[in-house]
C-alpha cells in the first residue's frame, strides 16, 4: 500500500469518527484499521527519511576533495 493511499483512508476514517458516522458495533474494527494505517504511514516515512539521508550522505562524500 502506498503512503498516499494509507493516509487518505486514515483521513476518511478519522472524518467518519469525528462526525459520529461509525456505529458502536463497527467502532472497534475501525479503530484497529486506523492503527494499522498509522503504522503503515510511519513505516513509509521512516523508510523515506532513511533513503533521503543515504542520498545526502553519499552526495556529501562524493563532493569531498
């Protein structure tokens, strides 16, 4: 799942929760799904941060005289 897909689904769930549009019967399931989506987003962000740092580090090393 792409970050944008997970984030969009998470935003939709949060909006539904805020508006009270999720029944009590479905609430626990939706909270569980929201938690899964948060973990996906956090993982994607960590991976992107690592890749960016690797690129920057390699760039710095290549520019040294």
